[in-house]
């Protein structure tokens, strides 16, 4: 039996990542608030994320760093600055960690779970404090939002191992980003990348369809306006 993680506010939808290779990962059983509409800048970020995922196919290590940078900056420079401060505090003493948790929770409250990186960092903080069940619940939320999140895919394996759940640890280990081999076959990595691109594209298209339902089809004369209201993404 899988546990269900519930989030308050808004209509709920059940989410779980799509399958890599032939197997499907264990169900996440996470209820997420409805995805907010795409702003112009959010649309650009989603397309940039898809382009970065494509670069992983050929073992581009800079693409990994660029993905992390994108995830940290998804809600603009102010949120990024707070997130980086929390990240630094996480490695400090008890007082520092309490402040890091406060910052991360504030970011989640202000921007919601679709700004996934504060949720991911809070999961990491809880893991370091031995709060495994809380870390696992947050890990699942991150993967429901971004099934291709390389950090969360790796971290959930570590959390399950710490919980002594070797069955789920082994099951999720199959869905981590495979290492790139300069000389050998990279078919597993290629399949991983293709599925990640497919998932990211599908969620982007869902956002576009949601926009069309709310606002109607975009007006070509005004579509290039930059509505940079990050707080409601």
C-alpha cells in the first residue's frame, strides 16, 4: 500500500511519472494543486529546460549544471537569492538549519510546489536531520512536478535505503539518469533522455492547453508581451 501525500489549496490531480524503458516506476500517489497558467517567461523557461534535457543525450556535463541553475532561478532573482542562502545555511549548525527550513518553507508558501527546487532542498535538509518520512514525502512531490529531476531521482533511492526499504530503493534505482559512456553503448541513457523530453513536452503542452481554456487562443499581435509575474506561476 502506498501513502498519499496531500497538499492544501486548489483542485487536486493525481500525479506520477511516466515510465522509462519498459518498466513503470512505483506510483507516487501525490495530490498536487492544479498547475497554474503559463506566463510568457515561464513558457521560455520550460522550453529552455527541454533543450537542456536534449543535451544530456551526449553526456554534456554542463547541461546538468545549467539545469540546476535553471531550477534555482525559476521564480526570478529574488527567490533565487533566498534559495541560495538557504542552501548555504543547510550545512551549518542547528540554528542555521532552523533558518534554512524557515526560508524554504516561506518560498514554498509564496510560490507553491511548482517551484520545485525549494521542495527538493527541504527534502535534502530533512534527510540530513534524519527526518526520513518527511524527506520521502517531499521527494515524491518533486518527482510529481518534474519526473526528470535528476537530483530527486537519485535522492529518493538514498531515502528508501535509509528507511530500510530495499525493494523500493532497487525499484527507483532503475530510473536514475544512467552514466554516459564515451566508448560504450548509451542506449539506456538515450531512452532516459527521450522519456524525460517526452514528459517535459507533455507537461508544457498541458500548460498551453490550460492557457487556451482560460484566456483563449493567443493573439499574435500581443503574444510577445513579457508578463513576468513570477509570483503566480
